[in-house]
């Protein structure tokens, strides 16, 4: 039985990648912000329409460096409907996550943020989910009113645009993940996009152990992107528009097959330039007749690997003194009932129809 995985990493033509890395044998420059790294950095700055960008070994360490560069110490209001990395970065920075519930598009409910602000609150960390974006306008107003920093986990939002602007121009800093499963990848990698260029040196220090020349300026980590990863990014960026368009075709076919089905809720649409990062489906057992776990079991039996994403909520982490999931009932309900179906560029029409046939049967 041929398996259909929930995602499939995009790969450039083999010869194209070999050509891109050939110069490394001449320069013998493997890491530490080499010429290929800098070339990718410039290309991404243009593509994403951002004023400043720095590259990192992965999105998680990029987010850790963002919190460090901003000097945050205190409470950070965030969402529990996200990958473990978001909360882990907050805790690693010595801050306390304060969980705000989500709304129907799976992003943080901006109408509930202000009630959570205390004299210890230092920032809002929103997460763009499945390619959908937070209400960046409302969050910006709240942050300005209360003098808070705004960070976005934009791991799912590569290439998304809102009001003609790259989504990573909103807030103080946005983190992107370039993990192999993402819309755009560098095998492993990440980036920070930001508006205040005075953060550049702080981010560079944090990324390189806090070392500047012969001086130890501060504490830091090792989060540098290597040349081979950067080369993969350069190749993938050449094909990214085609990749996103192909994902969009798969997304549209799913919509055609699953829209209007009683007991199934699809990803709410937004007025944005989409990237078709994920295809989540929310199941209501009382209406649909089967719950999420029964659906995934039926798919698995036919060699189809769907994913409970995100489950469990990060607020259920056993590192906390108590289970915090009851504080965000909507996020809890979604995490127990949502299923991400396979979605990637060049997913065949036959495979999509097979997946939908199993669900509808």
C-alpha cells in the first residue's frame, strides 16, 4: 500500500542544488554567515518585503534570540494553540506564559487580551496559525495603549501578505521557521524579521555566543545557519511561487469536496494573500457521526497519515504545576477535534479524492 504522508518536503532539481553548493569547495566557507547565507538573506528580504531580516539555524532558536534581544522579563500573553516551541521559548527566556483563548480562525482572540494584562505583562506573542493571521491591527492598538512589545510566531505564514504588506512587517519581531515540512524550507532553518534596525547587533550577538571580536559582550547561543542549508533555501525560493500555486490547487479541491458537509468546519477564509500552509478540518461528532480520532483511524487504515495538529495544547505541559487547558475552553475544544489532512505541492487529485472519499464514507 502506497502511503500518503501529511506533508512532503519540496526539493529542487538535484543538479540545481549541486550547482548552488559547488562554490563551497572553493571557499571552504561552511558556516558563520558565509556568502551563500548572505545571498539568501538578501533574496528573502526582498521576497518577504521586510526592512530587516536575520537568518538562524532553526525557528525555535530564532524565537529565543528575539525574546533575548528585546530584554523581556515578566508575563507574555500568548496562545496555547501552537507548537511546543512557542511556550518553550517563553519559559527559556525566564518569562511566564499567560494563555489567551482563540477564536474561530484558530488565532489568539484579541478581544480577550486586555483582561489578561497586569503590571507584570511585558509583551504579546501571537501565533499565525495554518497560514491564517492574527488580528494584527487590533493587537497593535492594544500594545501601544499598554506599552507592550509584540512578537509573532509566523512559522506558518511564509509569504503571506496583508493589505499589500508582508505579514512579517507587523509587530516588533516576527519569527519564521524554515523546517523541512514548511511551505519554504532550508532543510532546517529560521529567520527573524524586524523593524528596529538597532536590534541587528543584539541578534547577531545572541546568535553567536555573545561574542564580538575578542570580547564577550553578553550571554548567547549558537544559532547560525550553515551554507548548505542556505543553498537549499536559494534553490527552493526560485520555485516558491509555483509551489504555493500547486498547494492552492490542492486546497481548492479539498474545499470542493468537503465544503457544506454537516458536522465539518473548514479553515475560515481571510482577506489575505494565502500560502496554503495546512488543511485543517474540525469535526463535530454529534453532527458528523464520527469524531476526529475515528476519522484518523479510518485514514490510517488506508495508509493516509493525517495529523492531530495541535494536540495536546502546550498549556497541558507537565512542566507546569497544573493543567492550564481549562483556562482556554475554545482552544481545548479545537485541539480535541481538529485534524490536518495531507497537503503539499503536487499532491495528486486521485490522492485527494481518496482521502475525501474515506472521510465522507
